[in-house]
């Protein structure tokens, strides 16, 4: 019996102790009419050898194309040590650290993570992770409504240049509680938030302004001005950031004169594989004054009965298992293992290594944009400075071109036709430190050829 | 397990040190990024060698209990063995390297696994449709209640905003109802642990959106009146939500869909053995009956039967215009779902039913042994499901020993503590769930530890009250932790 250790003798002794004749008798309290007899829709069991073969075949079917997709999920080098350590049984198969004395490893690691992510974002406190970047935006909006006691509107301004899936997740998650998300357009020339659209909200009750840096297009926003505008008009600032970028870019805690109020993002770039979209983890940091409004688990350092230093979950009075219907969120299980991987990744990278990952990724993207825009019929969509991602526009529909590239084993980027039809044929591209000059040349050569053929046809 | 203090990683840090082999060679040109947008201060990240990092995190891991090292009789959490194959085959390089927005043509292998997982989950739950996107049980609950609300709204039935929850429910149930903008109505359970039908009759009405139930309940017993509950709630126009936290107890024996539930979330990190990871990632797939099919969260994997081979594709808003929407940036915890898929294929048809059988056998065996020792069982007249409750109210009264004390002393004996003080309505309780993957010999050692602790409680109660004695730390000062908040490292004082 796979994963069940009982011998027939064990079963007989156990049933005798219980005083039952059969295992089936143990289900006597379930009305007979409800019992199922067999599960014909489940296939017969496979041995590990057989499932191994099946999974390897399926993985091979998916292949390993050369990938220039970004859009919130980035292919970075992951040191071998990260997952060798993360998949140690003592991390991998441990429970949530409620029993602090038997979970000091996980708890100390969370404390180290909180320190790193708070410093990286320039904020004072961090939680122990949320599900992902999209759900983190929803939680940040709800948190802003709790933290900002003077604002009654439950109204959050979200630029159209924020990740479209994050916007959708925020509406799906927070909309049920009366949260309203209102869209702000972007300037077609620069790709930055449209200041005129923002100015229209002056004098109104706005709970928070969301600022994504870099935004979905890779464009860098004027974060200082936007932050100061929000604070001058009584709104909190929710920053949505790429953690790798923060080795180079101004941390949200230093935006404008007061800094952002809540910072969230997806931690995937920090040692987490692409893996079809998850598991990733969301991070959230804030000012100390808002710590009690923050959702999710938080670890604190304290002392034990003997005065020895130790770590424990703290401020649990915010959470669902204590506060039930009045909790800050229903979140329970979060993304502990991914946060573990990120902490190990950040330890191996350090401040210098992370800055190199960021700067080399940025340079690769600049090289990519130069190479692509040298091709006839391709131009950069926006004039403003960017970080490690960019939109290029074509003179013809993107989808057929991408399909041709795909045949050659290249994923050329994300077609923006569905999400930003107003941009015409447009493609979001990204290159990280994992792409070599040869990779970029290969992509550019294939694209040039494909477009030339299409233009000639 | 090791016992010394492990330094905070920043204490190993020395300026100029690093895991150099991991960094890209050279620095990239960032001259085009305006000075005003750049970072001026260095972030506080460790500067350590690769070996220092490896030793540090290995040592931290050794300060933990885990399934691979210890038995976790942790009620309501289903801490079973996480087979290594599940991890190995979910981490094949092609699966890890697949971008979430990669075209469907470069994901037919992955999508086939997801589609088949949806089909298998339908079969074991008796539901009509599955969405795999929720990233944890609580998010699955959220999706479930949001679908119930969307269903009523779509019918123009706008007054239905009350969610009924038994008092024994998980904290996530009322928290979820609130997150969905609903009002929570709690109802009592009777002396034998079944829902109080009179109280239910009294509370249902034109405002009832639905009821959230765990079955077997958090009291460790099967809700025998489930058919009557379904009749009453459906009769009042409400829907039934199944909290899948205890699905392990009935896997292959009875299906939520057959009990009359309209929507269910499953904790794949419980029933289907994906790892808890020290607090996640989980996966909280949802299943629905006919009425809620149009409202499932997206994306879902669909199959178009082609002439040659089936083609798998994502179903989105275009296919499900009434969907409650997208709960994550992409499709949820795909890697966790792959692990659950491998597990289910390895169990197969017969193995699936054995899960519920042996989980129930183990729980009833430990119950019988603890009763022999003199421990008081909270619901003595009932058959245990895959878990049961011991109440230490007598020990608390007579010996001044609390459930917390016993839980902490168990750590010294090498067992993770059972769930304590949950459910809230049983005083001084331990909720014990052995799972099917533990052998009789492990269970016997656990029972022996419980016997020894009971003896200590009578002979040398201080030994129990001041436990644990052999862990890396003793009991921690939680009051100080909450009052003198120390949430980030600020250097050696």
C-alpha cells in the first residue's frame, strides 16, 4: 500500500483494541445512502518509476525555449544552494511555526527575511509573506482602508499601467468589501501616469494611490512627485515594486518627502523559478505605525523563560485564528517556503550581487531594445527611462509573428493586444542577466527575417 | 536537532565578502536611469560566503521539527508524509523554466497534468467543476463564498448576505465571510457534536446566503444530520459550502457532492500531501456543483477534442463571463498542483480510499489507547473520524496542568504538539490527528509518551508545567514580543 505502513497483524491488533470487527465498521456513522463504492474515474496507481517516466515525457514535450517574456515573472539565475537548502525536509515538511520552541529555525529565518525585505524597500516592518504580487495589491488596498481612518471613501486610484492581472486580482478580492478601484490613464508619449487624469481627483476623498515602479511597461514613474501629490491630497501611497530593481532604484520608503506607506510586490525574482506562475510569494512592508493594520504573520524576537534570545509569532491578535470575523484578513497559510528560498537567495547575492543582477539585466534589455528597434517596422513605444523591460511596437499584428518565432524555439514577449489595444500592435519584452549577447542576436535575427518575409508578402 | 544559538546571519557579514560565483560578471550600464530615481543607501543584506550561508541555513533547519524528522499528531492539519517523488517530478527543469505567459503550445505537457488533476478532484469530491487557482485554503474559501454571493446576485436575490457558521468552525470561515462582505451568524452544536437543527431552522431565512460546514467537523465527528442540514438550507434558498480541511477523513468513502454541498475547497497541502513548507505554499482548489459552474475563478484548463490529439487551453473571462475573476496574477500555485497530481497518480483508485480508511483506523486506535490511560475524550459516545479531541479539564482542575503544558512536554518526548485550544468550545483541548502514514509502532510510542506525561503530572507537575526542557529554547515571552516589538535586526546592541 503506497505510503501506508500497516501490516495485516498491525491492523488486527488495532481493531481489537478499538473493539471493531473491520475498518469498514469505523464508518458506521455515515448514512449508508451517502457511501460511495469505488472511484472509477481515478486511474490505477502508478509506481514511482512509472510516474517518473510520465512526468519526464510531459516535461520534455514542453521543452525549454529561449524566453524573452517578463510581465511580472522573471527568469534569473538561481544558485544551486537555494533549492538544495529550501528542500531540506526540515524546512520543506515543517508546519507553520505555532509551536515556537520546535520551530526556531523557521522563525529566525522569517526574522532575517523581514529585516532584508524591510531594508530593501526602505520601510520599518515586514510580514512573513502573502500569496503573490496580485493578491498582495488587494491586501494592500484593504489595509489602506483600515490604516487611513480619515478616509471613508474606500476608493483606490490604480493606474492603467499597473500590471493588468494585479488589477484584476485586486478587484476580484477586495471588490466584495466595497473597495472601489478607479483607473488612471497613462501618457501615450512617455508611458508614465497621466498627471492630468490624476489632477482631476484633487479635493476628493481618495483612500490610496497605487504606484508601480517600474510600471507594467517597464517605464519608470516620477515616484517622488506622485507620492507627494498623494500625501498633499490626503491619500496613502501603495507602492508596487520589483525587488531586484530596488538594488538600483530609490526604495519606496524614500519616495517624495514622506515615503510610501505600504509596499508590496511579487518576490518571484528572488530565487523562485518561473514554474508556470507559482508558487511565488507576495511581500508587504509598511511603517511601524501601521503594523497592527497589516495582514499576515509577523515574527518578533523575544526571550525565553531562562532569558535566552528566541523568536516567536507575534501580534497574532490581528489574525483569523484569534479574531475570526474581525481579523485583518482571512489569510492563514502563506508562502513560507518561497520566502525561505528568497532569504537564502538574498544572502548569497548580498547588496553587491543583487545590484549586479539588476544592472546587468537592465543593460541586456537595453541591448535587446536597440537590436529590435534597428529592424524595419519596429520602434520603442515610450520615451521615458525604463528598467529591464520595454514595449516595442510593430507595423503589423504581433500574434502571427510570435507564432513564427515560437516555431524556432523563441518566446518573443507578451502580445499586448488584449490588455492594451490602444497601443496597436505592441509587444512587451524583457531580458535578464540570463540572456547572452548571442541570445539577443539570435532573437533579433529571427524577428528581422520574419518581419521581412511578412512585409514582402 | 541542534541546541546552541545560531547567530543572526548579519552577524556573519563582513564588508567585501560574498558568494562571488553566483553574481553576473561585471556591472551593467545604468547610465540612462536618472540620478533622482536611483538608490543612494545600500540595503541591509548579508555579505557572506556561500559556505557560511549554507552552514547557517542548514543549522537553522536543524532547529525545526518537521514531518521528515518527527510525528505531528496535529488535528485539522493532516501532517502526512510528503513523498519525495512529488517534489522531484514537479521540479523537472522544463516545468520550473516554463513561463506563466508562455503559449499553450509550449505547455501541453503541463496543461495535461492540470486538466487530469481537475478531473480526478471532480471524481473524489463528486463536484461538477474544479478551479485550481486558489493559493491556499483560505483563498479557496474566499472563492467559494464569493461564488455563492455572485450566484444570488445573478438571480437578483440581493438580500442574501448572511453566512451561517457553526461555533466550532475554523477561524478562517468567519474571517472569509467578512472578507466577502457578508454577515456571520454563528449557530451552536448539540452535546453529541452535531449541528443544532432547531437553531439552524431559527436562523435561516430570506437573508441566508449559505452555510459553511466542515464534515467531519472540527470536533472530529461526522455530521450525521448532514442531509437534514442540506434540506433546511436549500429549502431557505441558501447554498452549502464544504470546508475541505477534513477531507482526508472521508476520501474514497463519501463525497461532499453526494452530501448536498454546492461548493467545496480542498487543502491540497493536507489531503493530497503537498508540503506545508513551514507555512505554505498551500493550494486551495475549489469544486462546484451545477449551479455555481459559471462563477468559477479563472483560469481553468479546458480541453478541445481535436481530430488527432486533445488540445489543452486556458479558459478565461471569454469562456466564463460570469466568473468571480482572477485571484492571483497567473494561475495560482502551479508547482504545488503538480505535486498533488503526482501524489494522486501514485495512490490511484484503490489507494485513494485507503487514505480515509487508515487515517480513521489510526485515530480510533489512539483514541482507544488514550481512553485506557484515563484521558477524557470530549465526545465519548461518538466514533472518531480521522481525528478526535481529548479534554484536560479534569487535569486542569485537579492538577493545575493545562493542555498547553502537555503539548509543550510532548516536544521533549520528540512529538510535535497536537492542536491545542481549538475548537474553542471544548475547554483545555488537544485535537489529535495521526494521519494514515504513521505506523502502529509510532502511535504506540506517542501513547507511551502521553502515559508518561500523565504520570509526571501527578508525581512531579513542575516538570510538565515548565516544559519544554530539551528544545533549543524554553517557553518564550509572548507578552514581551508583542509589547517591545523587535521585528527586524538592528545590529548587535
